C-alpha cells in the first residue's frame, strides 16, 4: 500500500486529477479545490468497465470558497476523476492510497 498526493491547477477544458493505476484499487480520500474568484466546479468520474463519464457534482461557488471533499472514491485500473472549472486559477489538492 502506498500513499499519494498531488496538486495543480484545474483547466477550463478539464483536468484528469487521478487515474486508478493499482491492483486492486486506488482510493482517493480527500479532494480540495480553491479559487480566489467566483467559479463553477464540476467533478466527474470515468469508469473504464462501462466506458461512461458520470458527473458527481457541479457547484457554483463564491470568491474564496474552498471545497473539501472527503468522500472516498474507489478507482479501478483505468478509472479516473476529472475536474473542470469555468475560469482559470482554480487549484486542487488530492490525497489517497493505492492498495
């Protein structure tokens, strides 16, 4: 089992923030998003098995709002989480573990 962390900026066309690369699974434990300006954040989950991209949530946020999502997202190999922001400058931080 290994722990991972990543951070970066979410693009307006969508950023894959984590891809399941572990057998049996990768588990994303915490997601954080922040922008100093008002923004709309969309989080999607892709399933390789069913070849579907599902919107988990779309949130309209005020300037300076931070999202802390502690829902565990379990990703099998090839599954991924994708975040999109309607403006530039939205930062993300992710942590989890590969099993």
